[in-house]
C-alpha cells in the first residue's frame, strides 16, 4: 500500500485523461442543467481502522439531508453512499476510490461529492470530479497540496484541477492550522529544540516541513529533519541515536498510524524518557495509540476534532438527536459529516432556480461567508480552505486518544 501511495501523484494524473473520453467524464457537464432530481455522492472508508469514524460522518451527512426533508426548493436531493476501502485490506484503495469518483462523474444527476476522508484518496478522486465540473467537499483530507502550493508536491495544487477551476473545499482545518497548533504546543511545553521526522508517504512529509518552518520562525531550533522508512521490519536504532545525540527536547513525527510507528515512539521514549513526542493527526488511530506502552505519558497527538463542549449550541442539539437515533454515544465527527452536507445544501439553496447548475453551486459554495454552522462561524477562502482555526491536541490514556486542549492558529 505504501508503494502505491508514493505513486498516487502519477496515478491521479494518468487516470484522469484516460477517462476523459469515457462515459462523459471528460465532458463539460458543469455547463448543463441537471433537472429537479439531484444526487450527492459520499465516499468514505467504511471498513478497516477508520470505519467507526466514517460511520459517524455518514450519520451526520444523512441527518443533515433528513433535516432538509430531502429537498432544497423544488429540487429533490438523493444520497449515494460509496465505500472507498478495499474489502481485503480494509484500507482505502486507489482503484475503488477512482471507481467511486468515476461513478459520480458519469451520473448526470450528480451535484456534489462528499469525500474523501484520506488525503491520498482525495488526490485520486478530485481530478475526476473536477474534470466533470462537480463540487467536492471533504469532511477531512487535510493535505496542504489540495488547496495551496505551500511546501506541497510538484505542480500542486494545479494538478488536481485539470479543468482549470477550483471545485474543492474542506470543512476541517488543513495542514497549516495543524502545524500552528503543534508549534503552539511546543511553546507551551517550553521546548527550545525539536527534531522533525516524516515517513515516506508524500501526504505526510509536507506537514513536517511546515512544522519545521513555523518552529524556526518562533525561535525554536530544529535540530534535524529526516524522512525515514516506517514499515514492518524497519530498524529505528540509528535514527533514535541521532535524536539522542542532537539534544532535542521534543520530536515531531508525521506518519501513518501503524504499529511500526508506535514501535518508533516506544524506542524514542526508552532512549530519552523526558523527550516529548508529538504525532500528526494521521496517527490519531488506535492502531498507533494502543501500542505505545509507557510512551503514552509523553505522547501528544494532533486532532481536527475538538471536545464536544467547544462547539456551538447548535452542535450539541445535533449530537443529541444523532445519539437518540442510533442509541449510541456520538463523537464530534458527526458534526463534520453534518456540515459537509449542510454547506452543500446551502450552496444549492443560494443558487435559487440555478440549483441544478454545477458551476453556479460551486461558485455559491466558494462564496460562503460568515456561515454560522455546527462547527462554528467560518468562511470559505477561494482556495477551498476553511477559515476555522481551532485545532486539538490529544493525550493518550490506556491506549485511547483523549482530548487535552485546543489551540487557535493565527489566520
């Protein structure tokens, strides 16, 4: 899977032209009127380690559509849910993700696409939905290169927008906000020297670069920046020795949540027990947190999801209604699904009689200003980035991430 991730940039570009002449994917449906029947697609990993989170996001999406009565004005809105994970591995899968996006692109009733959860998956789906002129809104996907060229990959973000126009936005803060929160954490911990690590996933490394740059700008010395292999059988002895020798007081790691990443964290803790270990939000998964052992005591993990009480009163009502429906304890992830759906419905509503015009709906979405939502008041920037700027840091207790505190990034 890691090898395939490293090739996603090429795959996304190669796949889109291949579909350009197939089933209308490369046509210009944005200029066409759809009619009174609209469809909103959703693509999330419904199996594997992210399944529980995805189910809450899906629940939020469905609740928002239900609250609207399945209608916006004279338009009837249907919901089409797709699983972007592999039935064998449970992880999101590039081929499945591409098939989901292609299905949405070829459906003449599609007005919007909600997803994907993982940044790598969005890098696959976005060029396809963009070519079809379809609005895409993610409840997550924090990768900076989807919206900005800041420390992003070559040709980004332009390579995701082959149609030449922005069609994507996310309702959760992206990498720059997380980086600001991680640096604010370093300052709160009194750290003056930090070591920065990233695995070889191209969607993890840019965050590490942003953290290093932000740290230096506030006077925190970066003692080292390394990209390392975190795979089964990897040895971290040499890297740990370098960190010990550097005298760093903290280590920031941007990587995928794996037991091997937890092994690296345990080795660091064993070698330098007083060093703070800061992990990226991509590691916010029990595959990582449940394997930390004694390293729990010094580990901090970034999270775009705040404690429930930090959201507006409207969010509390949504969570209560969701909990009543599913007779389970809802997590704030519900709110991100609820808002992803709600802001799309609001764009359709703002378009009036042109609510079935894909380009008009995109324009109305990107013009979102001072929206009072369950996530708080925010606007959409032309890049597709939200102005929401609060980011959480979790601690780990008995293998589970637990909200610790939130930091506000300067905007």
